[in-house]
C-alpha cells in the first residue's frame, strides 16, 4: 500500500509536471501579458476572459480550430498540441465573432491586425538579435505618379552604411504575401536579424533590402467588391491582374529610381534581386521576368508565377511567363539565380503548383535552386528559412 | 395636402441626407475596410458583425460608451456624436469582452494593440504628408547593460541627412505615454510629418528625434502583479519609481552615448532637448532636472512631474524636482526652454495638476511657456499641437 501510494504520488506529480509544462509568456506578447504562453514542447496556452460567452474557439491559421474550455473564473483556456516552430497567426472566435487576443501584439496578416505567437525553434538563433553589428531599418515615403499617392516602404541598410560613406551596395527587393503588408518581413520575418547574422558570419554580402507595399492601384481605379479569394472569380482575377500590373509599374518606374537616388546602391541589374512570398512570389516572377534588364536574381517563396491557381497539369515553359524561360541557355546566361521554395506541410494544391514548376524547370534543364522547408506550412518559418538559404547566393 | 406632402418629402429627404452624411472610410482603416467611417461633421460610424451577441458597445476612450444597435443582417452599428478632431482610440465590447475592431489598424495604447479612428481637422494639414522633403524614420536596436536586453528605438533623421554628410544636428528625445510604446509618436502622432512640414516652412531647425521605449527594468527586477493604475498602491508607486530610475539610467548612460556615436549629432546640452507626453512628461522632468548637464530644453505634454498624482494643493518649487527650480534666475540661465501644455478638455485632476505647476512657475517667476490645446482631451490631437508649438522653439 505504502509503495503504491508513493508511486501514485509520483505518477500524479509527473502528470502534473507534464500538464504544467514549463510555460513562459510568448516573446510576441504585449508588455507583461502572461498569455499566450509556450512550453519547451512547443505547446501554446491561450487564455481570454469572456464570462458571458457560450462558445469560444481558437483558430491557428495553419492548424485545426480548437474549442476553448470555460473556467470557473470566467476565463476560457486551451492548450494546443505541439506546433511547428515559428510565428503562428491566430484569432479567437467568441460566439461567432473573430477577434484578436489583447495579450498578443498584432501583426498585419489576413488583411487585419491579427494576433500571433512565436514558438521558438530549439537551438536556432539565425533570426534572433545577436551580439553582432546591426543594420538599421528605415521607413521611407515616396510619392508615386503611378498610384497618385504617398507610398510607405521599409528599407534595411547594412551595418556601417553610415560610416563607410563611399561604399555602394547591391539591393534585394523583398515582398510580403497577400493580406500582409510591407511591415511583415521585419515584424513577422525578422529579415533584418537574419541578414545581420548572415553578414556577420560572412555568409552573405552586405546588401540593402527594400520592402514595399504590394498593393497598388491607379488613381482612377475602383476596386470591385470581392469577398473571399480574389482568384475565385473572373472579376477577382481581373482585379489581381490590374493590381499586379500597377505594382509592376510602380516598382520599375517609381520605386527603383527612388531607391537608387536615395541610397548608395549599385544601380544595375547585376546588383539587383527580387524575391517575395506567396502573392509576393507571383509578383516577383511577373516583375522580374518582364524586366530582365533590371533584375538578375529571382526568388519565389511559396508562390511562383501563379500557375498553381490556374489548374494546369503541366507547365509549358515555352509559353509561360511570356516565354522568358523558353531558351534555358539564354536564360542561364542572363539570370544569375532562379530560386524557388516551398514548405513540406503546405496545402497540397500550393505545394503541387511549385513542384510542377520545379519539374518543368528540371525537364527543360533551366538552371535553378529548389528548397523544401521540412515540417512547415504556408507560414513565416518557411519564409525565414527561404531567406536564409536565398540571401547567401546573392551578389557573389 | 399636396403642399404638405411635398414638404414632408423634403423634410424626409433632409433628414435622410443628415443621417446619411458624407461618410468615408477612415484613413486609419486596414486596406479596403469600409468601416469605421467618418463624415464631415466629425461623426464616426462603427459596424461589426456579431450575429449571436446580446449586447455590443463601443468605447471611445475619451468619450462616453455608446450602445450599438443590432441590424437584421447580424451587424451591429452606431453613429457617434461629433468627436474632437484627431486620433481616437477605441475598443468594442461584445458581451463583456473588450476587443479590437478588425476594420481598424491597431495602435499600441492602453497596453494593447487597440483600434483607433482618425477624425480629420478641417483645413489642418500640419501633421499630414505634404509635397515637401521628407525625413526618414529608422528602427534601431541597442543593447543596454542597464536592462540587460536589446532595446528598440525609432530615430527620425531630417531631410538631406544622407547627402549633407558633414552636417551635424541637434537632438530631441521624445517620449510616449503610459500604455503606449516607442511607435506612438510616428504611428499615432505623425511626428515625422509634423517636423518635415515645420522644417520645410523654416519654422523649425532640422533636428534628429529619438523615440525610445519608456519601459525599463533591471535584469534581476521582478515586476509586482499590479492591476489598474500603478499610482493607486504603494507597490505600484515603487514599481513606477523603479522603472523611472532605470529608464533615467538607460537614457543617460546608454541611449545618449549610443545615439551620439551612431548619428551625426551635436553632442552637447545646448543641442539636446527632451519632451514627452503624460508618463513621458513625468519621465522628461525626472531625467532632465536630474541631468541639466545633458539637457537644456524641456517639454512636458499633459504630464509634468507627477505632482498632480500626489494630491498636493500647492507646489513648493523650493523642494520640488530636487530643488532644480529653487533659484529661478539660475534656472533661466541654464535652461533655454521649459514648456508645459495641456488640453482644455482633459480630465479635471490632470488639468488641475498642470495648471498648479503653471501657477507655481508664474508665482516664482520661472521663465516658461504654457500652452492649452483648445477642445481636446488627454489624446493625440493635444500632443500633435504641443509638438507643433514646442519644436519651433528649439535650438534657435
């Protein structure tokens, strides 16, 4: 009896330890918020006060929705199963209303300021601030005659930009995804810390990174009333095409000249790259393939040319992208890097589209790099890894 | 009958026009969100979908709460009375849960990412982007041995900072309020546009503006569990005092040397100013009055020294602020500008505290400026006006 009693106690305390875990407030929380919190098993606990609600769910966008449980004190709580490492957007659904968690800082995604929780990746520091020289991120505003408006962009300048006043730098244009904005690569992606660390270890050349808004409309353009996925309707497709064409004009006619006249760039195609994630990947392919006179490094992160949306079974490189890839030898001479990537856990249709592009490139012997991020979905950990693999290949 | 019929129709259409107003989506909305919207009479319409909720209220922080009305389509709506011009924080209360409005961008205030709506001020452009040379706002990170952590700050650099590489500039340290953070003066306040416009009209000297986080804790410090106003309990007061002292150390020992070694400043007290709003005003008084060797321009926006919290009926300048103001003649020689301001509609206790300080300064013949923002409360329109009045008096 005594032994069994001790064993039960031990068992109970083990269960307790496992249930309790070693939860700590997430680094993405607002000051002093105790929830959400994360443990070393990558589980996340959410807690929100809603004493009068009848049903509360948490919706991690890359995971199934979870019902939260009402506690006696009017708080609702839930502990998730282990999540993939990285930044996870989520919203809380209170009696049918999708809201942000006041304990979390907000991150622009899904066309709103959404909550997100950072799940650390054990032993991984490449996207964290380290004791290395730090570049600076600048907010700039430029007036675009293409859109007839003031436009906001973020610009990363490498360490020593200010002190080495004769040095000029190559430029990477780096685009966010649909529903996100120009703040995403810094706030969600930590692109500045990734490049700081790559430069410090001499893995990457020092470079300027320009992060612009991917949304662009001509002054007289009236957006149609579209709900849901714009790719889902002809009006939505026209809207996307119009936006992409306007963005292409803004980047090539306004933004690049503005950047080249504002910063100490090396203003030629050999020292200019473009990459983007998801919608930004599609935009990258459109802008660069139509302007190979301006770009010579191309990256598509979880989004490559939009063909995955169009239901093609096989990609015909002779005609795709206005024929830019029709002559692989000429393309390889002209383009220093064509890089595509996707997470192994991305939705099947998305992954299949990029695999299809990869297969077509392989078959046509178009020189390129293909990277698959293990265990991650259509989410920021994939794109952080993409940038870590992509950036060292630039301007070498 | 006919005439009455026509008159009734006219009356009905007039009512309709007034009810309809000329509402437009707020400039603070996320892309394409149609609500909240604002009309030319400064009324705001809020709309949120909550089909299963039983009570929904909107809470504009500087105004009484308003009940929202359920519509047949499951949306709840309300139109506010005319609001003061400027940026208004608000939250929506759905069945007792205080949430952000997904239609609004979020702004860090009240210790969370809150919603806010910009109500334009007719004919007023000083805080809007104009066709003038624009400075840039930089994000910088510095490691502080005072707090043992990486700290984030924003730094405004005036137009031509990059091209006129021999020019050095004076510096204004500009602090946010309690519950806000270092992004407030740019996102909520538009300090960059205010200074751009003042510099363009030659009303202000070109200057660097440093916006740092007002929260600082030593590495080993454990924050007590305080709910509500920290000034309300002895533990809360000690917490605030400890934070203020740590902040004072961080600014004077780490931040100023970092800024002076990173940017082309004029690193002396004659070219260094500090100002802040609310809690930032209290911090400004503490830091500058304790370090007159470092600062010679001082601004307190809706917060001056904290004495309004301590219930003193009259301020004794002989002993207040460690006696820094005890000798008005010496003070006037040493300090080029002491500036205090408050909105006429601020809560009575807050306004009374600053008026009390003003009265004490007048009585003691301490040279200073006192500005009252007409019709505005403890809110950003007051502080935008404060900066517009304060900045031209610097470094002249």
